[in-house]
């Protein structure tokens, strides 16, 4: 329609100029052409082209070519043949290659027929220029329309892909929202600017449960011990907004001696595809029942340990009195001294248990009095003490590799470590199997190796092995405190315990302590240390390969 209206305006201007200037020519033929153009313009406006087939739209520009031919015949020297540019561009754009070829072919034939009929006597470049220009313009229009159509098709495909991506994204977002709302732990996402962008139903329920009796203010917050008020700067959300990353921060809500709720909160930073900061996700769990059970367990263990320590103290007192009695046979005195030593060790162990069950600490307060100790003698005495227990399970304790070695340790504490490791090797060892002990060292470090051929530990269990009350196998007796106490005793000496284990093969515990006073142990690769310890094991007695 726009092409036709522009042609009509130009023809109207040409008509006005021809009448006013009295241009010589055949006005009858001229007005036939002009009339056709104006009739076609009215038809273009009135006809509902959308309801007609695609080829019908080519009728108007085809008739425009004929009308312009009449105008060209009426004024041969006027150059009005340039008006053919309007219909040829229309046909090239609307009917594609067919319209482009047909329009140019018709114009070239009509033009040269008019030239021939007018008997032009002199050939000039102007005669050739007009059809060439029409061909060039129609070619440009055809190529531009084709390029536009290709771009539009590409955009349509991209719009379809984007629409499908948006639909998938919305579906995934809906699915993620449903998953988040179905879990029983709170999840919130804080953007890089500190605003909360995502929260699930569990978090909303937790926040509602933490509102005080007045219905407006949150219950007061306390630290892990449940007694120390928590500063606002130490609240989990405040720490997360500052960019801190933390695991399982325990926060108690509610004053002591009231109905309280404990939450375990973890924060993790998020990164976008370019590695830039994308905020933080904060996960909170209601651990009230767990923490209450742990507190009750600690109270029970502490109460039982306290009740055991009182009679043991009395036993040690009476044993001391008995040892002060004159005329005791040497054998009886020796037995009383052994009983006294074991009772004192039992009191120390109970003290360690009381320290380990403290709900506010993950380590044991260990006091040591180190001295130069014959580590070989200490380990052999421990092995001899556990020989009857090993005999009950038909387990052989090999001590061939227990070599003369000195260590700068507390003898009572180191005996406690040896007893615990050997007893564990017997408890978790294979019935009818063996426990291998080794003691060796150099000028810097002294080593105690305890190996068994028992059920072994998984990688996950090895990571949790030294946690308080952790027991990898609940079908075997124990409190889950022994290795925790051993670890802290060894650390108090400036040493470390290295663990290697394989399920179904067995476990190896390597204790590393200073060999002499004022020695700082250098770092060592755990796997290398275990391999070195395996190199001195008596050949043929165990083919177990411990891993760090």
C-alpha cells in the first residue's frame, strides 16, 4: 500500500506540472495512464488483501507498469519511465524471484519496444541507463527483502528457542521451589548486595517458632553452650552477610530454664559463571532434640564417672595404708603396688572421660609430665597386660619389632595410649588373627605402631574417627571416647596419630611423639609414614597395606 500511495503522489505532482507548464505531448494517452494509477490506488486501499491468495497482490504493480508505459508513450522525452522503479520494487519484494524476473523482463521488453516504435535516431547512454537503473534497484530490493526474510526467520527461531528456554527455566524454578519447600531444613539465599532473594517454607516455620511470647520480638540467642548470650555481630545471618563461611554454628534461642530451640546453621558462598561473588546460601536445621539428647548423655556419663571416682579414690587410699604396714611379704607388696597403679590409672581415665563429655569442648584438657621413657618396656608391659584378653579371642600379639627406643613422654599417659590402641586392635581384630606391634625411632621422633587384621574402616569413618562418642561398629563394646582421649594426649606431647585402614583387611595406628626434650616434630606425609612403618614389619606375618 505504501508503494502505491507514493507512486500516486508522484504521478499527481507530474500531472500538475505537465498541465501548468503545458508540456507538449499526447494528453489523451497521458491521462489514461494517470487514471489507471489513481484507480489502482483506490483499489489498493479498499481491497482486503489478507483474504486473497499471495499471487493476487502482484496484479496492482503489474497494471502500474502498463499505466506508466502509457505515460512514457505520451511524453517520450520526459524520463517518466523512472516511475517503473515503484512497481518493480514492489514485485521484487512481494513475489520473490518470480516477481523480480517477470517485472524486469516486462519492463525491458516494453521499454525497448517504445524506443523502437518512437524511431529514436541517435543512440545515447541515456537510452541504456534507465533499464539498467531499474534492474539495479529491483535487484537491491530483491536481495534486501530476501536478507530481511532470512533475518526474520532466524529471529523467529531464536525467539522459539528463547521461549522454550524460558519455559524450561520456569519449570526448573518451580521444581526447585517445590523441592526446597519439601525439605525440613531452612534455606535462604542472600544476594551480593545483602538482600534475601530465596527462602523456603521450613525457614519461615523456624522463624515463626523463634518469636517470643509477645508475638513481635525474636527470642534471645545464646552461643553453643546455651549460656553465653550471642552478640548480634555473631549471629549467623550477620556473619553470612559479612562474607564469612562456616559449618554447623549452634545457636540456642530462648533463655535458660525455659522452652528453647537449637538451630545448626551453615553458610556457603556462591559464585557465578565468571567466578564473581553471587551471594551466600544459608542452611539451618532444628537440632533441639539432638542437642538435648547429647546434653542428657553427657550428664549421665559425668554422673556415672563422678560416682566411680569416689570409691576408686577410697580404694587407692586404703591400698596406700596397706603398703605402709610393716611385715608385708614381698609378693603381696608387689601385688598391692600393681593394684594401686591400676587404680590411679583408672582415676585418671575417669577424669579424662569427665573432660571429654564437656558439652562446650571438642577436646580433652590433658596435663602431662614428660620425661625420658623406655618406650619398648612401656609397650611390652601393655602387651603383656592385654595378653589374657587376646587369648580369649585366639589372637596372637607379635612384639618382635618392639625395639629399644626412648621417648620424651609422660609414661602414665603414653601407657594409656598404648592400652587403648592395643585393646581396640583386639576388640576389632579378626578372631584367630594377630595384632602386630612395632616401636622404633630416630633422634627426632619415636613411633608406636599397632596393626590388626580385622574388619577395617571406611573412608567416611576414618574422617570421623576421633570425634567424641563416635563408634564405627556399635556391635562392639565401648564408649567412643578412647581415641578422642588418645589423640589429645598425643597432641599434648606435640605429636600426632596417623591412621590407615581398609575394610575387610584391617587398620593401622601410628603414634609419633618426640624422642627427646625440646624437639619440635617436622611435618610428615601420613602415607609415607605408614609405608615406612610397614617396611620394618616382620615379613610374612601380614600383607595388609594401610593407606592414609
